[in-house]
């Protein structure tokens, strides 16, 4: 299925459709002895001197590979559509290699405790963010992260490791380390999960909500009744969710 975004030309008034391939550019970033593939979208015609949010999107396990397009299958298009209609943004969607994971211990059962160091691929992602802060009109106080399934796990992992980087996070059907909740208590976080998810246990999200509440964290939690693993389509289609995300600023803490 080809995903499209319908835009209206200001000069002709005629609707035109753009694919995700047309809305994003295929990029490569070399860092730490390896190459990170990613898709990038920059809202057109950002006024000179204006700084806009950067949204980091982390895909799920099924979109791993090296084609540098599969990672845009879910979530990226609604983020682009919203950003372009609401002041602009830079959208970054890296692709995790086929046999790798955003976080180092990618199990769906057992402990969610993290090793001391991030995965090699995540270190490249973090280096990429720093590069974009230098080379693009990115507002350093409005860097957001969201991800689904494996990317939901990755979202929790990276904010727990680099809490000073992100202004807000939306982890969808993922899991974090409850013992490190205090490190992210000041980050606005909105968690999403389906209560019938048989792929990633809903208890992971419930545990993170409970751990954050213990530290009076800035957390919201939405659990969809009778929803299985795909809790992301509904989430990214919700304008209220995206309004919330794009309203967050790191300087507000």
C-alpha cells in the first residue's frame, strides 16, 4: 500500500498527493565506526531565524533492515502532516539494522534492567541528534521522542540514559526500567498500550506509570480496552496527543 499525503497548491488550488518517499529524504550518518540510515523531513519554507522542534521516531522490530524506507511504515506520515500544518518541524526516522535492537536487552519477558551502556545503534542516534542541533534550525528545548513496540522500548531506554536531551516522550507499547524512573520524573511522558497486547505485555507500561507516580513524575497513561499490539495507529491519529507533544518545552521544567 502506498501511503500518501494530500496537499493543496496555493497557486492552483489543485490537490496533489505526495508519498512518504517524496516527503522524506534518504540520508546516512557515519559515526562511531558505523553508518546509520535514516529518513528526514524538514517542513518547507521555515522562516529564516525560526527554530522548530525535532521529533525522533523509533520504529518497531518488523521494520528493521537496510532499505531506508520501511521504518516509515507506521507513525511518520501523521507526524509530518501535523508538523507541517502547525508551525513546522524536523522529523528524523532512523532504521535499525535487521539483527540489531534499539536497546541492548530486547526481551519481552523478564527483567527490564538495562546494561550500563547504550547499544551501538543508539549511540549513533544520539550523535545524529547532536549533529542536527548544529546544522538545522532545531529548537534544543523542543526535542521530542516517540516509538512503538521495539521503538517503545527504545524510547524508554534513551530517555532514561539521556534525560536532559528530551522535552517530551510518547512510548507506545514498550517497556522501561522502573528502577530508573526517578531519572525521568521531570520529563513529560504520555504512555500508550492496548490491554489485550499479546506481543508486549501491558504490565510493562503499567509498571512504568506506577514507578513514575511514586516519584511524582509528569506522566499520563492511556490504556486502550480490547486493543492488541497496534496501539500506535489510533495514537498518532489523535490530534490531542500531537497537540500535547508539540506544546512541550524543556525550559518549562
